[in-house]
C-alpha cells in the first residue's frame, strides 16, 4: 500500500491510550485535519493509506482485519475475520474444497445498501466489485493479486482492456461489458452464496479478499465512470457511515451516520460518533499537533506519531513492537521516460552508489521509529528477504567518487539532468533535498516538480501516460506491504510484476518476463522454504536490473497521537492510522 505521512515524534500517554476508553459514548463530530487527500474514493482503484482510512467507514469486505491496539504479532493482527461473510471458510465446514481451490462463502443477512429503498448486499454485488477492477480507465494497483489467483480473472481483464483500447467508453459501455462477460472462477450460487474457483491453492487468499479492492458494489455504479465526479456524488454505503460531502481530491470530506446500517450485522465496525469531518491542510506537523493539544482537532489525517522502544546500537531490528517493515522511502526510475538516461543501467547504478542512506535515516529519525539502510527490494519481515548488498558504500554513506566514475565510463562526463517528482510537504522535501545534494556531487542535477500527496500517488505516479510523456524521471515513494506474515506476493507483485495499466503501482514501468515468471513460480510453490528461496531470487534479479534504489527499511508505523477527547484509539492493521469507526469522544 502506498505510504505517505507528515509526522511528529511525540506520543500521548494516559488518556490517549487505547485501554483508557472506558464505556463507549455516542454522538458528536470527529474532527480530522492534516495534509492527507486521497488518491481515489472508488474501491476499484483506491490504494493509498489515507483513502483506506476513509473507506473503512463507507465499505465492507467479505473478510476484514479487526481493529487492535497490538500490532506486535503479525500472525494475529493480520488474521482476517468474517465481515460480510458468516464465517471463515475451512475444509471442515465445507467452505474450502479438499483440493484447496474452491471457496464457498456465505454472506450475512441484513446487510443493506443505503439505496432507495434499502436493498440487501448480495453475492452478485461482490462479483460486480471484482469485475470493476479490470476497468481500463482507473484500475487497481494490486490487480495481480486477483489475476494470479482467481480462475479466468486474467483473461477477463485482458479482454476488458482490449475492448476499449484507444477508446473513451461511456458508463453504459463499461457496464455492458461487465454484465455481458463472466469470470470463470466467480459464481453466485444464490443471493447469499459466493463460489470462487482458484487457479491453484493460495494460503493468502483471505488476505486478498480482505483488501478494499474486493468490496461489493451496488448496481447503481453501472451508471458512472469509475471514480468520476458523478460516481463520488452517487456513492452508496453498506457500512456505518455515508458520504455526504466530498470536494476535489478529498480536500473536505463529511461522513454522517448511515441509518440503514445495523450493529448486529457488522462484527468489525461501530457507529459511535454522529459524523466525521475531514479537512486537508498544508499546515506543518507542529501546527496540527498544537491544534490536537488545544482540542481544536481530534485526529490528524496523514499525520503519524510513534514512540517505539528503539534497538540498541548494532542490534538487529526485528518486528516485535511493530508489525513489520516498509520499503520506505525508495527511489523509483521512470523507465517509460523519453529521457534516455533513466533507461541506462549505468545512470541507475550511479544513483545507487551516490545516495547517503544514513543521512536520510537521520532525517526520518524525527519519527522516533526504527529504520536502517536497506539494500534489497524486499524489506525485512517480508517473505523472501535476505541480507545482501549489491551496491555497497562505506558505512552506507554513499560513494560520490565511484558514482562519478560509473557515469564517466558510460559517457556522462558532463553530467545530466533528471526531473524529480517531489511531494510538496515537510519531510518528503527534506528527503529529496538530501538526495539532490548527493546526486549533484556526482554530476546529476535534479529539477524538482512538486505535487500534493494525493496527486503524487493518485494521478501522477500511477498513470503510465504521464510517465511516458516525461513528466518525471525519478520519484521517492514509500510502500508498506498490505499484510505481514506469509506475504510473499505483497511486495513483488504490486511493485515489480509487469503492469502497464492505469492505476499501476509499478510506477516506473519495470517489465522482465523472466522475473514475472519467477514470481508466478514462487507463488505456486507449496513448499514455503523453496518459495522463500525463489522470492529471494526475484529480489536478486530486481536489484540486478535496478528499477528502484531501496533507501530504508522503515518500521511500519502507527499513530499514537490524538486529541484529548478521543477514546478507543485502535488501529486498522493494514494501514497506518486509527480506525475511525471504533473511536468515540468524551468531552
């Protein structure tokens, strides 16, 4: 999941801890402020932590992660629980076939859309949601999770894109395609029974179904282009809240109680507050923190604060007080750019040698979260991670002399210029200024182009057309795996498997058929030790090709700071922020 946060290093003890909530209280408006913004508000394409925080209140999935105050045990925190589903499918209860390839999932009764009149959520709504992932205009960043597991999903998505290649389809044309084409592995046995047939057994399939991408959608969405202004005005909810105000890129969002939602049908969420009002702002973190302290704001939006026990010098970091590690930040090269330099391995190698990773870690120390220089594409705590360092520099401080020599040997004695896409906010500017200084020393000049966080992820990096137009050459995103534990696909598929479609999280357009095949082989391998070996081989090949430069392994953070009237501040495990459906207010 794309990661971005303005930060503070403080924490609030006592009344701000999850355990101090006391008896739940109902009512009031939860006020949120920060530099958030959303990439998308449509579950077909939303893949940004701040978007996921909002969609927690508006959407439901077959399975979900219960809110928790303890993320220290990934196997527990990232164990999906029934949400729309009645129970976890197993072979014992008939939910999983003996060959592990067929899932039969029964849906709860009483879960309703806020339509006119209210209408029950059905298995066909789940299928409709999955069919929308292949839309050619605003696709899913983790589409591979579904095309590599569900029988017929890849063929359906390929046909969907081909049907509208170089076209501007209308909502009706998209709906007609979706309604006129089946996915072989998806079948609604009746309104409350979904049958899913897999290509092969997948031990992480419930994690995949717990993603926002797997949300059901109502038939009303057939009338809208995905994530269009008309879509946002017509959003339907089957969750505790409904969207009543939404301005461009989520600069202001208001969610109010969904009157057709019932607590007895939802084991994951609650409806304590009357409304949730969110305002995006470029105010720096210390200003937002002051407003939290004064009581003007209850929660910060895209503003995280942690206070972990840090390891002793030289001690290996292990995910004990946090769920795992993010690839955050990293440098990604736009391999689609008309600037030939980004396609030159020598230039990418020079960048890898030039960057002072320790200096960037020092900048991010303000977060008070463990970080260390990272040398591989797969971070520690994720399946396939091994310690290796193909581009070593003394003390991870960078080696400008070696970088200059690599450039000179490749014919760049006079240097070169790259366009850098930069998030126009706080700490991300500091990180890119540090990178720019390192690259300047070896002869690479960065031309900054600044973007809001929402535009950065939502419409710049994820748009292959803008990449091909040369709007950027390098960028500095972050990525947190969508789950920890047995998460072999959670890094390599979204970031490195070929995905040239709108909505991609393979931002730079890296594509290697051998790497694609090796990823598929690793995911099909039933022996987890062998699968880990194959994932490491994927990592080695990626680092050979160098589509990215890893900078830090950064502890996957969660907020610890909030306003004084907030109670029950517990977290959604797969994102960095509080579960706004579990918070109540105490004046």
